[in-house]
């Protein structure tokens, strides 16, 4: 089943985000290689693709896992936690309806 992971950043976490980004992307690329990634990306602090020094407010990942527990564990193991980027994450089941 698909699960949406919405993680919220601590304020002023841009430097930590940049440092941990390669390891974060490596995990996402592994999901993609397994055909289990629908979409992933950061939420900019302003309505610009590159928010500059304002950074990001969080991230969204929609990926396929066998269970809610597996999705939660995957989210909990994200390198952004160890780097102090994330302050909260919500994991919920997701039904992809469109596009079909």
C-alpha cells in the first residue's frame, strides 16, 4: 500500500538539511530503484523552487510499504532525524486515485 510521510522541519535547519541531504537522497533513490516511490520532495518556506536562506518547512514522501509499521520505521530512520532537521513526522495510508 502507498503511504504518505509528511515531516516538519525545525526552524533554521537549512545547514543541517544540506549536510544530511546526500544520505537522505540515497534512501529515496533506493525506494525509486525498487519501484516503490511515487513522489518525494521538500516544502519550501516560500512559494519559490529555491527559497534561498529561508530554507524549507518539511518534506513529503509518498512510497509503497507492506504496512504502516514499515512506513513509520522507514520514516524514523531518515538521516534528517539524526541531523536535527525534522521535529515531527506524520505517516498515513494513501490511496492514489489520479492519475490512473
